[in-house]
């Protein structure tokens, strides 16, 4: 994604002016329709994103056309619903959606057409000293939590992929452990940690937590910086959960292991201060502790399945670090 910031007034644009059949036909035929230049921008195992630039940039906005290669559940329409809810809520943190279909004419994959978010994806977490960018990340993670379940659940149904109580996260831990053979060399120590987590963590919070939308796509390349604003893309896996759940996951994610533990303490406290939810500190810390065990299991499985010796060694070393974090959290 380029670093340019286009002056097009996306909010005033009349989406009915888009010739959707023409755009979809261009994708299906792998050629740019008249008035547009369509090029692949990002490919992965699960999706392909095209950038559609109009010949006349004063008449139409640059578009993102996303194809979903997984058909296990509605993804395009869910992501559109979340983007639309954010627009209705009055925040521009995400792109404006224009069209979504799980069964578009002429295409074998679901499709979402939305505003192209100009800017540069973050490649890694900001330095701990860049407080301003960390605050922007907090806003990007936190603002979606203010969408009310009672008003938007009809458009964004709960999938159950997050935790509303500690017991939900503990069930996920049991499920992950069940994928490991009891004969595995690491099984005993991992099973002990799972048992300790069940023994130490209270299954339910004393006070019911606030339920909000959680981001589960926490990779930094979903956050786009244009030099003035930090916006975010990739909402297909967003789901309703305890507002502290994804914060706990973020703080414990292996992608961000280089962030000092003291900075994560600051992050939790500052997030709680900004969003006026002091209880999120303890709840997110608990979810992080559970995640240490979860990632110790996942990293074991990932290392076992890797054939590259150097990569395997790196993964086992990271697994061992997560074991130490989990042992510290559930000492005894």
C-alpha cells in the first residue's frame, strides 16, 4: 500500500455510482474494466486483495477488492457489517464498505469492495519510547469495543471465538492440549500447567465484564499509517467477547515477544485509563497468563511439524521461554 494520502471525499461519495457488475467482471476475467486499473496488492492462503484505481481520481475513490478463499462461514458480509457499524458509529478507524456478497456473480469466492486505506502498513510494534503511536494503537483496538451488542448483534452475530469469562479461555486451553499426544515428551509439563491454571483461576469474574468487539487479527500489517492517522483493516475474525480478552492476547502474542514486560504493564494501565475501565487491567493480565500456556502448546506443535532445523530450534527456544512465563504465572 502506497504512502500517498488521496484527497477524495470518501464520506460524500454516492456509492450507487459504482458499476459493480463491471468491477466484478474485471476481477473474474483478470483484466481491468474501462475506467479502472486493477492490480493484485496482497495474496495469502486465505484471501487475495486487489487495488482498483480509477482513471479519473476526482470521480471515484480508489477501491479495495477482497476475495475470500475460505468458505466455511460468512466472511465478506460479516466484515462489511463491522465496517458499516463503525461508520454509523461515527469513527473512521476502518474503511467505508460499498458491497459484499458471499455468492457474487461470475466469481467462485466471496467478495468485499471497500474504500482503499491509503498509507503504509506497520511492519512491527512501535518502539516502547513512541508513546504517541502506542496511544494510536490503543485507540484502534479500543474504539470498536464501544459498539453495543444489543444494537448491532443482529448484523454482527456472536461466533463464540473469544472468551466472556475465564472458564471460556480455560476450555480453549483444554482443547489445545487435547491435540497433543499424551506420549509427547512435553505433555506432562504442559498438562501440569493446564491443571495449575484451572486450580488458580476463578472460572467467572466476580463482576460481569463488559462485552465488546474484539480484534483477533493482531498482526501489525492490519494497522495502516498515513503520516497523520492510524487506521485499521481486516475485521473478518472480529467477534464479541470480554473487552479485556484481545488485550490479554495482544500482550502475550509471540509476534511481540521483544516488547519488555514492563511496557505491557504500562500498556494495560494506560488502556484502562483511556477507556475508563480499570477492571480491564486484572482481566487482561489473567487472559495473558492463560495465553502463555496456550502458546507453549502451540509452539510445541509448530516446532514438531517444522522440517527446517534452524526454524525448529528457534521455535523450541521460544516455546521454552513461554514455558517459563507460564511457570512463573502458575507457580506451585
